[in-house]
């Protein structure tokens, strides 16, 4: 029998477990009537997931993320024919409630985002670090976990600002130019032309 990774910690943030799952050989259904003692996030990297969230069934697609709070019923399923790949995080700590609210889980447990290569890469990095357990892996895992949360929060902010989404590449380019050309003191017209 597999050892449980469920823990509650008085640390600000602690990773209990994580991984990336390719559920291609069989359909998969998971039901935890009383949830887990810790927080649980699932991020859809490929395919779809049907999940129950806040009493309603919802379909998560590539790029979507769902949060299960401690003690909350968990029910989710993957269909092997859709070649699903998902990443998961189990974490705990005194800062979790505020962190989840700050990144976009204040009013919903499902975040609809676009596929992010940055998030996919971060999930690979945290999974490798957690699996290898090299010296200081706990510290590296917390750093990756915070980076994941920051990236999710940034993506949610972008999604909530249509003007930024429309012009985000121009805005990023101008901001980068300003940062690197700061000492040249270009006039505003220079940046307007650049954009």
C-alpha cells in the first residue's frame, strides 16, 4: 500500500507531493468523499478532465486549473481515449489560503487559462526536484511552487484585462526596451514609435 503524503504544516508553505500523470492506458476516476487534509491543484496539460467543483460538474480543458480545498470532496475523471496529461500539487501551510486568494481562487475553484509553456516547464522542474530529492530539494520545491503561483496569478491578471491581452507583446517589448535603455533617457515619442 502506498504511503500517504497528506500532512498539515505550520510552515508558511510546504509541498507534500507533486507529479505529472499520463493516463493513457485506462479511464481514471478518483473520488475522495472527504477530500484531503491539504490543498490539491490539478493543471490540465493535454486532453480534458471532468471534475466536480463546488457542487457542479465541469469540464476542464488544456490550460485549465482546479483547486480542491482541505476537506473538500474531490471527484474527477479522465478518459484515456483523449490522451490526457495532468500535473498535480498537494501542499499545505499557513500562507496557502491567502496565496490561493491572491492568485485568483477567491471566487472560484476553477481557473480558465490558456496553455502555458512556462507553467508546463515549471511543473516538470518541481516534479523532477521532488522525485530526485537532492540536497536542498525542499527549498527548491518551495521556490518552484511560488513561481508556479506567481505565473498563475500573472496569467489570471492578463486574462482579466482584455486591453493587456490584445497588446501584451507590444507592452512587454516596450517595458523591456525601457528597462534596458533607461540610461539613454529617450522621450515618450521614442517609445510610442517603438510600439
